[in-house]
């Protein structure tokens, strides 16, 4: 997904006790390229493999988004997969051979072939030195993308904050539905709206209460929620922003998260982290 927030961000005095930002309404552009979500867990201790149903999606080799310090290694990786799938992109099959913890990172062994498993089977080894988040589904895939522009990265590459709302929406149920729809348009199925919301009560009941904490999350996503609720007569203030890595994180950590974090998308699976190499 190419999702950008346009419009200035400025601070202003508020009658409320929070340190808040005034975000202009968000404008999102670009097609959705998300995948269905998957269950997250601890780093796997045992290799995983599978011969599950093969998703038949178009193969993507996104070389323009490669990490510059590992360009040669990842370029070879994507070129190899492209070569395997060039006869029929839909026939490319990528399977997890193993996923092994390595310090704070992960070592992946991928088996890449076509639907004809007897031909052109290759083994690819990929290392992410510092894994920030991952979700791996034990199934075959037909796409592999390394990207620095994706909703999965927002919490690591953007400031995060809290969104407080003030006012009862003109139609609470319609506003609830609009929030869910806008969230899905922004992130597809990579993660749900519930992961960001104040879970104290049902969303429509929360909105009907007239004020309170709506959600916590990265600024681009909170701006989407603000834009939606403004259409139902509700004011949203984005308050208490903090940088990637937390309020006490040193500047070098914040800069590294903002500038070096990438997401490797393997079908419906993903690994988010820093320091990618492949062979």
C-alpha cells in the first residue's frame, strides 16, 4: 500500500489537559495491497513447513524498495524468484522450509519453485538481524516483497499518540461502521481496528458517551479516524505524541527505526525488522 497523509501538523493550545496536535483531514491515495491477518506469536523454536493450499496471486518482485545497504543480496534474491516465475507468474510457489531464531533476529529458509514441484526448486536463506514484529502463516505463497512503505511499518516509522473524542455523533451506528470501513481501506486486513481502540466498551456505546479515549496508535491512522468522525459532528484531538521506540528512546534509536525499518511480505505472512541479508 502507498498511503500518505497530506496536510500540515501543528500544535495548539487546548482547553483539555492533554498535550494535543491538530491534524488536518487525511487524504489517502494508492491501491490497497494488504493480505488477510494472521496470528502473532513468540519466535518459533522449531522449524515449520507446510504443503497447504497455494494462494494464486500475482507475483511481485519489488526491487525499488530494497534496503540500500543490502541491495546486492536482496536484488539477487528477487531476481532469482523472478526467473523461476517468469514463464507463468501465477505458478510461483514459495514455502517456508524453516524459521529459526537468531539472537534478536530470524533466519528464514524458503523453498521456491513452480506448481511443478519437480522443476526449478531453489532454496533461499534470508536473515533479518533485528526483528520488531512478525506473523507467519504455515502456508504456501506466490509473492515476496521487501518494502519501506506499508501500514505495518507505521508504528515503527511514525510518532504514535492517543486520540480523544468530544461530542456525540449524529448517528453512532453509522459512525461506527464508517470507522471500520475507513480502517480497512487504510490497512486492508493486516491488523484490525480493535487492536487500536479503547477496549473498555463497545464502540457505538463509547461514541454515544460523548467523550473519552477513542484509540491509541500511529499518527497516520489516528488522522484517518479523526477525518471520519468529523463527518458525524465529533471532534477528535490527537494528544501526547511520542516517537518510535518510546519517549525515553535515544535519538539514534528513533532515527534508525524511522529510516531503516522494512517489512518482508511473503503472501499473508510478514516480518518487520532492520538489517536484511539473503543468499
